C-alpha cells in the first residue's frame, strides 16, 4: 500500500516551489491533495500535473493573511474530502527588512503570512482533524529560525515564531495523538531562492553568476536542495512510520546549519 493511501492532505502555497513538490509527492503516495494559494494559474498547474500522473488534487484560492477565509476554506476542504488528516503550512514570503528603513506594513505582511497564517491554518485544521496517530501538522520554517540572517529580521522572527508554535502545539495536541513538526530548509531552488540570491548579489555589487560561488562557499556540501528533497522528508513525517516524531525541527541545509 502507498505510504499516504487515501489520506486527506491540505498544503498551503501548493502552486509553486516546495509546496508544489510536496503536493505532487503526497499525491504520488496515494493522498487526496488539497492545495491553496492566491494565484489561480499556479494552482491549476499543480492540479494538472498531479492528475496527469494519475493522482487526485483540488485547488482552493486562499490568502492566508485572511483568518476568516482560512476558516471557510479549511471547512470546505474537510467537507469536500470527508475529513482532514494532514496540514502542511508551507505558504510564505521573505525579503529584506533593514531595521533603519522597514515599515510597519512590511513587518506585518511577513508576520501575518508566515506566522499568523500558519497558526490560524493549524487552528482551523485541528478543529476538523480526528484524534488519531496519523494526523499531522507540518510547518515549513527555515534555518533562519536558528541562525541570524542580518537585515531579514521579520522573516527570521516569523519562522522562529513558527518553531515555537510547533513545539507548543505539539504538546497541546499530543493527548489527541496528533503530531506537529517543523522542517528547517536551507537554500532550496525556487522563486523565493531566486529572489534571495538576486538580493544578495546586488548587495555585493556582483552578478548572480559571480555571487553564486561565494554564496555556495558558505554551504559545506556546496549545493542547494531541490524542492523534492523537502517533499521526501514531509512524506516521512506524514507517514505512519513518522508517528514517533513530534515537536521536532528537522534541518535540510546541505550543512549550512548543523544542530
Ligand atoms: N526556497 C528556499 O530557499 C527556502 C528556504 C527555507 C524555507 N523556505 C520556505 O519554504 C516555503 C515555500 O517557499 P518556496 O521556496 O517554495 O517559494 P515560493 O515558490 O515563492 O512559494 C511560496 C508559496 O507561498 C504562497 N503564498 C505566499 N503568500 C501567500 C499568502 N498571503 N496566502 C497564500 N499563499 C501565499 C505562494 O502562492 P501565491 O503567491 O499564489 O499566493 C507560493 O506558492 C516558504 O514558507 C519559505 O519561507 C524556502
């Protein structure tokens, strides 16, 4: 039997990058996948790819900064699929927020997407999850929750907060048999990574091609991960074999952070 046979999984930010890889891999492992995001075309692309591979997927438009919309969409997902077993809080934004120039709106945008959004998706999902050993919340954080990215305080604060949420919720819902875990990726190839690399290159006054070897020199294995590597770990955590993990923060960073 496939590792996620017939499980209902809701993945935020499933239209691109890591979220799309998780959605495709979960579907390949037999899950019934619900994905959300703001860009309809991106969501449709993921659904099409999953269906072409013989999997099951459905898209829901959702801006995770809208708490009322979260409650509505999660209830709809549970209704459409007859329940909910796994939530992957993957939707996120990043960007520099230098302390001298950051605005309150920029700070709030990152915090309300990455931290509030994830927490209230978990709140909504936990209201629909049945108590059992294979119900899961998986939060996609970053190694920036553990090591400082200077000038990216809002991003690091949001993801450090998400790790705190992971631990507290893990304790809170343990009596229900539900697990809550975080994944802390380092660099992963995606639109977000492209934007981050461009920003660092421009701060160095270099082209992306010239900056890349310098960026990779900070990574012991000298490479960036593929989204599929994060998806493979998410499958393990979501699977029955992963039932002993809770409150954990697992690092996939090619050695950029070692815990
Ligand atoms: N790439 C990396 O190097 C890296 C490293 C560590 C952690 N991460 C984390 O991995 C996660 C996925 O990022 P990615 O690298 O795959 O980049 P990405 O391709 O930019 O994915 C981000 C996803 O989040 C969704 N999203 C953003 N704001 C949203 C909002 N307000 N409401 C709903 N959805 C929203 C986006 O969809 P829409 O724009 O369509 O809404 C998009 O699908 C993020 O949480 C990120 O912090 C990435």
